[in-house]
């Protein structure tokens, strides 16, 4: 398909467009659907705070691992085949969670669902480039917004559905969306077989990740990315329970408030890349994200029941660190190989560290018996990002730092 002449969105690409939208809609359901109903799950399945923290720790671990697994899946099955596998795993995982008789099976279903989520998360951007090379920015913005909806909707409806139909139905119903999302991809696979169109995935260039530890730019972007993932996945895992205990929110109210953090990220994801392009450096945007997280956590510490919605909105606004980090990966590299290396390094490290967030919050809650210590921990994590906010004021690239040109 030519990238030189823009085509209409529907020009022979209807199935691909529908497929991309439906996959984006599934990418956060496994993460956001369980935390608002943990209380109902605990009524049937014994679940400690550490166990709940483990459920919150699994998503970033699998997202980190997917950066290594998904390219191999794509090389073996092709991009479309990899998406089909991802959706099958998500469907199976949702069903296993809904039928789980005990915690190990619940955890296993979560792992399966999130393995599919991680593969889909990695393969969707190259899918967009494959089918819409003439409209990459538009489709990326579209699916980014839908991913925000995929975070907000399960968080908002999980508790009300669980109250009416039970927590098992609330978890299992998301299998329907991932099963429906399979349809356009099966159509595309059948079309490829009829036309004998090769679905070839080129191997990425080797990334010298070890050398990136010597780059201040790489470490700074990784620190910002890590702050975002730790705070985001801690919110997915614990914000509803925090709000229930410190602000007196009902499970349904807490689920809606968690959904607010996803909804506010939608316009932020659209605006942040434009602001990074207009500003000389991303320091002010990083500072804005830090300030939002800090004020939100301080609000929950000092006046949780007074302006609860404002504190949650501020925590949601802190999510600007995520799109800023993604833009900086492109902005602070000069070569495709540098971009691939920095992306793998930053996302792998950030999601691995993000896995510690929910676990640490659960551990600190068990140790202290309250939420003050966990919130202070998240506050300290956020303040770490003030260092890269200053460091990234210099317009250097990773290549400049690792391979400086000799001065003559």
C-alpha cells in the first residue's frame, strides 16, 4: 500500500480499521476490571493484601516481558496472527478468572489475560503502520483515546454489574469483547491466505542496551517513564480500596473515580505530543505531571473526604508523564536503531519497576495497617522525577552522549 498518496480510511481497509479499534478497546480491560470489585472477590476467595498486591503487580511484569516475547510471536505467526493469539489469550483469561475456585486459578487467569494484553499492546503500533502508512498519526491518536476508554469503562461498570449479577459475571463479561474483536482479524487472515500475501515481520536491529546505562538522557527518560508506571499501576490495584477507607467511597463510587483517572488521560494523550513539539524542552510538562501527582496524594493524605474528585483528577492528570515519555523516546534519538534501543530500554525497565508499585503499596499497608505510609511512598516516587525534569532541559540525544563527535 502506497504511503505517498493518502487514501480514505475505508479504502479496502475497513476490516483493519474496525480490528484496530476493537483491539484498542480490549487492552486495559483485564487491568481495570478487577480492583473495583476486590471486596466482592474476597467474599468468595480468601485474598490477603499481599495477594491483591500481586494481582496488581502482574500487569507491568507482563508488559515488560512482552517487549521481548511479542516480536518473536510476530516473526512466527505474523502481525495479524499475533493479534489473533493475543485476543484468544485475553478471552481465555477472562473466562478462567470468572470461573476461578481459588486464588491460584484467579492469578493464573489474570496472567493469561495479561499475556494477551501485553502482546496486543506491542503489536498494535506496527499493525497501524502496516495498514495505514498514510495516516499513522491519526490512527495512533484514535487508538490511544480508545485505550483510555478501555481503562475507564471497566472501572466504572465493574462494581454495579457485580452488585447485580455477581463478581464472576463482572469479570467474565469482558471475554465477549475480546471474542468479538477476533472477527475482523480472522477475515484479514483469510484474505491473506486467498491472496497469498506474506505477513513478514523484520527483525529489529540489535540494541546495545548495556551502553544506555551510561546515557543521562536514557536514564532520565526511563526515570520519568518509571514514575508514570509505578503510580499508574498502584492506582489500578489500590485506588478503589484507598478511597473506600480514607474517603468513605462506596465500591461503585470508587470504581467511577478510578474511571475518572482513565478518562482524563484521553485528552492529555492527544495534547501532550503537540506541547512537546512546541516547547523547547519537556521540563515544564514533566514538572506539571509531578505537581499533579504530588497535590493529588497530599489531598488524599490531608483532606481525603473533602475534595475527593479533585484529588483523583489530579492523580489522573499526572498521567501526562506517559505520553511525554513516549514522545521523548523519538525526540531524543537521531537514528532508528537508537529509537529501538531506547524504547526497549526505557519501557522494559519502567514496567519492571512499575511491578513493584502495587506490591510495595500492599506490603506497606499490611505493615502499617493504614494508607498513610503507602501514600507517602508514592509521593516519594513522584519526587524522584524532579531530577530528569532538570536533566532533560539540555537538548542532547542518546547518540550524542554515547558516541560524541570529536572536537576539532
